[in-house]
């Protein structure tokens, strides 16, 4: 897998050219040595030898604690290893704790690097550190809206949580920065197979027209907003119909919406109505 593809895996917005350098130093010989070792680590990582690659990055970090590229890749690898162990929701998972350590150090060095923050959000979501997650999301939103990173500021959403189901599928929860702007989405839950195809897709959507009508009918509902949880039902990768499940008049907090979506995916609820459609298949997000 290329460096650019690796940077895109978590919905990151940095290009390969703008990614952190392996290690800052002014000694040409040291630079050459660290770059070679970093390349060796990437080769191992690309070959799927994750623990060996992490050991190479650890060696670099031991000599250059602010080696940004090594911190990023070691953090990414640790998160992958926690998923492979099917333990991403256990707060004591050692690989999750390692991922948090690497990425927190990187975030301290480069506080405005979007991919590091996004990965940190996912890691701390898995570690059930709700307060830290909310702080990171607030910081992430401020960075997004600041315009300091134009590519990042054009992004509509980010990956908040990944739940590794088995070797063939992962549930990815994505959260949108501004639900009151088009496409009027708060969050999505997608079941994605090992080939990257979307098998199921749930959407928590904001309905601006229904919100406007609701407020016009009753002045006491001046702050009410209408939201819907729907599923885009797929048939051979194509959108077949939309099933509606829940209607809400205030924005649900993440945990409630997430657990409701998981219950829908688990078959605990039936749709209240359905509408047939004909559209192109959805893309995984991110």
C-alpha cells in the first residue's frame, strides 16, 4: 500500500507531501539513517508485518522522540492491531493504550495535524474516554472552521468510531461537522466489508423543511429541530429503498444515536415506513 493510501485510510486530509517527516535533525548522516530505517518500517508495514514495523518505528522514536512520521505510523499500527485482536472496545487493551500514547505525543508536537486528531478521536472512543473525545471533537471542529488547512476545511465529515465485527466487516461511524448545512446529515453508520463495499448504511438526518414547518405551527417549539434515522437499503450495491425508523425533535447525543443504530443493525427494530428509490450505490465514509 502506498504512503498516500495509508494517509487516506482514516479519512485523513493531509497529502503524502504534507505528512510529518520521519525525524527532525540537521545531521545529514543521521537524516539518511533515519530515513532508511523509516522506509524499512514502511516496507514491513506494507507487507502486513505490523509488529515488526512498529519495532522499527519504536527504535526511531527512542533516538528521536519527536519523529513525527514514526509516531503516526506506530499509532496507526497499534490501532490496527487492537482491531485485529477484536478488542477495540476494551479500555485495558494494550494496543489501544499504545496508540493513544503515540498519537498524543504527535498531537502535542503538531496540534493542527487533522489525521492525528481524527485517529485520537477513534482511539479514545474505543477507550470509552467520553470527555476526552468531546474535547478532541471540539478542537477538531475549531481547526476545521479556522480555514488554516483549506483541504481539511472542505471536508464534510470525519470518522468517529470503528467497530471491528470480524475478518469480513467493520462498522464505521462518521460524524458531520455541520448538520444544518447540506447534505443535512448528523452521522452515518456503515457496515463495510473487507473489500471496502458498503453492505448497510444508516443515516441520522436533519430535516430543515420539517423543522421550519414545526416551528411555524407552534411558537413554543421555537427551538425544536426534526431528525430522522433512516436506512439506505442496498441490493447488489445499489440503493433499493429507504426505510425510516425514528423521528426526533431534538438532537440526540452521540451515544444514544450510536446505540440505536447498532440496535437497528442487530434487528431489534422494524421500519415504520419504506420508500422505493433508484440511485447509485453509496461510497464508504471515509
